[in-house]
């Protein structure tokens, strides 16, 4: 089975491709198929809604079954913010090298000097897989693929942790770099107490074993495998 993995985030691409490696599924990327279209507007109130919106948009544009994730950070003391606005929390635009530190600084500003026990948070990843809409011109997928599933498949993975805070190594209220060099986004500020590390201090393999995206990718693959082997 061939399907499109739709993301413009190279870190996500690597993380998902490292988990879903079965030869019965050929994953192609937007770059592989030369699909250069505007990104959809992610205007849904839930991660699941945005994941489905993205997957359906690119499935329709490509004619391939497509999966996409919408993910982000929920901080309890901020009533779940930044949530679905995680990618654009600070309002800064540009490359990830400027947007990520700006988002991280905004998060530290919002949390202020709250003690670590009030900084609990989780990463959430909703992943959706959609077929091209039936009955449209674009719906011509490869033989045998279309009928594997009728409705979108939607799964969710999470990882619990907290945001670095007073007393933690690498923490200062004006230091958006946090601690650790791996990963992306909020990883340098996302501390997993059981490991005594941020997710930016984990190897890619270790992050995939425990992360929201790793969990969601495995759940998605379990469902697809069951359909392929039906
Ligand atoms: P696509 O929409 O093209 O897939 P994106 O980066 O814009 O890429 P989202 O809309 O799903 O993706 O936004 C996710 C944001 O949430 C991301 O930019 C980070 O700020 C944050 N995030 C999600 N997963 C993360 C992770 O594993 N580590 C750190 N931050 C993460």
C-alpha cells in the first residue's frame, strides 16, 4: 500500500518514518510527489479536527490515501494553552529557528515563577488517515487501496511531563533554549520527571519510544496493518 505523509515539518517526518517502517506500506512525502500547494488553514478547535482537515486536504490534492498529524503542548496551569495554537503561540512568523525560541519564551513568560509542581503539561499528537473523497475527479487512487477503509482513521498519543522551572538545571525565565540539543519546538523545555531529562536530551530512538508521536504512529500502524491483512 502506498500513502502520503503530509507534513512540512522535517522533524515530524523523521519521527514518523522511523516508527512506521513495514515494507507493506510505502510512505511518500510531499516532496517525493512534487506536490507544492498552499498549506491548509488549521482552524479546527481540536487536534483531531485539524489532523483530519490536513489529511483530507492532501489526500484530495494528491489522489493518494494520506495521513497527517496535528500536535502540540497542553499546560495545565494555562488551561490547556497553547494547545492547537502551539505552532503559532508567540505570533512570530518565519523559520523554525526564530519561531521555536519565540514560542518557548512566550511559554516561560506565561508561566512566570510558578513552582515546578504547578508546571505540569503534556504533548498530544492526533494522527488522521483519509482517503481521497469518493466521487471526485481526484479520487483515482491505486487499485485496491481505496477500499481498505471507508471512514477516516484517527488516533491519539500523549506523553506527560512538565515545563522546566525554578530549581531545574537549564532553567532561567529568560532562557528559551532550555536544555538539550535534539528534537524541536518545545522539547528543550519539556521535562520528563521519570527520566530526569527534557525530550531534547533524548536520542531520536528514545524519544520515539515514549513520545506522543511515537505512540500515535504505532496505533495508526496497528490499525492499518489490520486492514491490510484483512
Ligand atoms: P505540519 O502542520 O506541516 O505537520 P507543524 O510544525 O506546523 O507542521 P503542527 O501544526 O501540528 O505542526 O504544530 C505542532 C507544534 O507543536 C510544533 O510546531 C511545536 O511547536 C509543537 N510540538 C508538537 N510536537 C512536538 C514535539 O514532539 N516536540 C516539541 N514540540 C512539539
